[in-house]
């Protein structure tokens, strides 16, 4: 009898191997599901991971973040004005798990599996692009959440700028950056550990700040904005966390408080006269060729809609950032925002800086 007739020929061996493979593919998952169903697989955080499990999860995470970060273009992050917004949000949304230079994480948090890392130690091991990926999308199986407003890359870069400074911060530097040193001062209306004044106090807002000046702003505009943040209609990861813990009935009080504050005069700063004149032309006359109306035909117009914000005297970097958000179709939140979105789409790159420079140096004519 030949070997082929006994089932040991080439075709016979191939057939047997495929049978074994098919059995393995079907049986192995069933055994795994059976083990999981039995309840014998422990999910206790108190016992920790096996060393190989811990290594594998961190290995997968690093590989995933490294690959995703390859396509991320990092903007300049050396502007000190980017740090305060990130620091303020860190205190409200991150320090509770990671601790901060001012206060260590609690023992209860450190009992999590895996425990949130001390960022002063681990931040240097990540690139700026990788930090952006982590902050924006979070990390599965760790409790690290995604950024609350996925369309606000500008806020995420603020956080990355802060994180890059964090390893070298002591307690005092952190208190200054986050605004926690302001707790307990007169006039604060927010019950949050870090208050509205921690970020928006006039004494904290230099001319290069990306945080808006609220003092003397239109009360209807402030109230509409607060409600839009609270209801998720205006995208901001920072403000969603800040306003999300406030009672709805407290929002009118908050809007009224800032609307009644006098906005102090600021010393004049050197400006590019040509840039300002370009901004003035658009603000006062518009640009008919591009169907851009004059900004002042709506904003700060005597007898105009009080729900339109007063933009004169705002910080130029803040104004430029908001114009770019409108241009990208990201900024919204009120029944009038679509009007600004349509106008901003017609602005070009040079217009953003020009309008910001003009309005930053202009005092509001409104009450």
C-alpha cells in the first residue's frame, strides 16, 4: 500500500493541518469566552496587573500614540500667554487625579488601576505631538478622558504648552499660572475651587492674553455665552468644565456681575500703523468686493443689538483666535453666530491680524 493511500501523502497532510487549524480557530475563542463567563477571571484593582499585562498595555499605548502623532503639526508653543488657560483647566479637570505642584493626588485616586501618573515625571518622555494626541483623545482602559470639545485644537495646544512647563514648576509658580492665588478675594461669585476671577481678573490679563476680558461686556452677550457653554452649544473644553458645575439660576448673576465691572484703561502699546489702518478700513467700511460688511455696522452700534459683543479693547490674540474659529466654522452658540460665521469665511489670512490689532487699540463707544 502506498503512502498516499494510507492518508500520509502531501494532500492528506495538508488536509489534516487545515482541520487542526479550523478546530483551533473555533475552539480557542469558545474556551476564552467560557473562562470569562465562569467568573474566574479577576478584575480586582486591588491585585494589580500581571507584569506582562502591564508591559503589554503600556507597549500598545506608546506604539499607538507614537504612530498617531506622526501626522500632527506642532505650532509654536513658546508664548507665555498660552500657559494660564492650560493651567486653569488643569486645576479644574486634571489635578484631581494627577495632583499638582500645589497639592498631591489623594490616596483614593492613587489606588486606581493603573494609578494616574505624576505628570512632572512622565511629561518629558513624550513629544509635543504625542502630548497633543493624549490630551485630545484620552487613553482607553486608564480613565484618561478625551478633551471635552474635540474641535478646539487651540485649547488643546494651550494645555500642551502648560504641560511642557509643568516639570519645572514649583508650588508658587503653579499658583500664579493657574490663578489659585486669587481664592478668597472680594467679588468672587463662583463656588468652584478655582474661580472665574482666577482666569478673567483684569490684573491677570496682559495685552497678549488669549483669555477674553469680561469686565464691562454686554450682559445679554455674557448670559447667552454662559448658557451656550452650559448646554454644549458653544465648543470649549475649558469653559464646559468651568460652567458645567454651576447652577442654571446662577448664570444671570454671573453675567450681571461682570457687565457692571468697569474696564480699566490700559497703557498704549506699539502697533503696526499699516496693520491697524487695514483693520480700520474693514471695521468702518467693510469690503464690498468680497461682500464683507463693516464690523461697526453691528458691533457697538448706538441702539444696536445688545446681544452682539463689545469687541473694542479686547486682547488682540484673543480676537484673532476667535476670528479664526468663526472662519473655520467652529465658533457658535447663539442665534446670531451664523451671521459672523458667514462674514468670517470671507476674510483672508491678513485680515485676522489687522482686525484684531484695530479693535484691540480701540475703546468701546458703548455704555
